[in-house]
């Protein structure tokens, strides 16, 4: 297969984040050659970068098996104005958290930095071993490790992955501290260029139902009638009127398949708004 040459690929950084691992996997699996791998501090800035860079791709987390949907990703996907930017692929990365610090003893730790989801995913370990420490939210696990590495304090730690220990020269105080050992995060790769579509596929849409009784049921009945399997359903406030919601729906199959194309056309009758976020391959690692 020929390589896809692009100038830039953007991801939620800094280097060492789980998004970094996902980005590198996408480059390998999808045969993409990127001149520059550029980390951004926020999900919003990742998407703003790709909107202004027409030959680029972006990698973002969408869902964790423990904590659920990454709502910041969904909220910012809704704000994308360029209709040519679509989800082009999906893969899942196993997540393994470690406690990292400059010192070598857990009982010396007074503050712990990490992403809010990582802190939640390690709550059992923290409650048992460090119940009195201050937990501080930051934008990513790798930024937490970076913050600890440049600090003069030896009483702070970060929850991050193993690669951060090497990148930022930190000691591993405790290994594999997840509440649940089967912990994975699902990532999307987005861009204007279409990636390969074969094997198992998925279509992701966002809809706003009409403000009538049973409107959502009508939407779900369409998928049932056409024998289409829903793999995900979630609601978000529309942020326009109190009590009004939009729905993220993911279904098995590609949008060019007859039954899915027909179902999406029927959805127009029962929705005020529909946006296809992408129809894409599920990559396995």
C-alpha cells in the first residue's frame, strides 16, 4: 500500500500522553508519513489546528472503558464548521497508570497531578495508600509528569503511563494502579483525506430530535427496522434551551451501505438536525 504524505499530525500532548501512543499507532497502521508530529495542550486547540491546516490529521480520545465518553471531544466536534473534516478511523489503546515522582517513597507524597479521568481511574489506590494527598487536575497525564519533572519539589507526583517515566526521568513509585485492570481508551483520527475502508466499519452521527413525545423512540425504531446495530448512544445538552438534548449515535457499518444510507435518509423526518461525524474503519492493534 502507498503511503499518505502529510505535513502535520496534531494530538493531545505533551509527548508521552496516551494520545501520543495512539497517534504513532495510527501513523503505522494507516501508512501515514507526517513531517511533523505536533502536540497541543487542549482538545479544542487540536481541532482548531486541523481546521486551519488542510493537509493534516488529528488524533483525539473519544471514550474510556471505565469513565465513559470524553465530553470535551464531542462538544468540540460539534463546533467544527468544515464539513470535509470527518472521523477517518478508530483504535483502542490499553491504559496502564503508574505513580511517578522524583523521590523514591510513596509516603513522602503530598500532591498528585494528573488528568481528572486518570485520578478517577486510580481512586481505589489513592484512597488506600494516599488518602490525605491533594489531587490536582491538569490537562493530560503527560503534562502532569512534565510538571513534576521540572519542579524543585520532591513531595509531588504524577499519575501517567510508563513512557513518561523514561521521557521525564521519573521514578516509578507504584506500578499498574488502575482500579480496573482491563482499561482501554478509544481514539479517533480525523482529517479531510479518506483512509482505507475495509473489514469492520462504523458510522458516527449526532442528531437533535424534534421536541415531541417519543421522538427518540422513532429514531431508534428506524435502526431496528433496518436491522442496524447501535454500538453507542449518549445524550448531551443542546446548550440552546433548557431540557433540549442532542444525541451521539454510533452504528455498525459504513454510510454507503444501502440499509444505512436508507436509514439515515429516514432520520431526516424525525430530527431537527443530523450531522455525520464520519464513517470509518475500526483498526485493531
